[in-house]
């Protein structure tokens, strides 16, 4: 009887401090966490906090140039109220500065 009481006294504090097993989050919780971590789409990258991996064919940037004319590959004239000036760091580049 004495051994049983001693054994119960030793096991009781230990069993009370053991945390219950965690339940796995459901699909809705995982999706909410993904949207919070990667608001612009993609999937969080494990071990790289703040990084999101793009998912193929997803995202608002895909097709942003649809409907625009093809590039002319030449300098456009400066708009009214500005004049062309050589860029300081790149002499081959021209910037339009206010008059």
C-alpha cells in the first residue's frame, strides 16, 4: 500500500504538467495563414521568414502588359514643361527634367 501511494505521489505532478497532444489545423486555418503570410499570392518558404515562393500561373503581375503597344526601343520626346538632360551616372541615358 505504501509503495502504491509513493508511486502515485511521484506520477501525479508529472502527468498534470504534460501538455495534451495538439490537433492538426484544418484546411481553412492553413489557407488563412497562407493568405496572411503571402498576401500577394504564392506559398511561404519554410526556414526563410517573410519569403514566398510564386506558384506557376498565379499572381496579379502576370500579363500586366497585355494590350500595350510593343516597345519602340527609342527615347520618347520629353513632355511639355520639361527639357532633356543627360543623366549624371549614365551619360547614355536622357532624363526629362522640369523647366
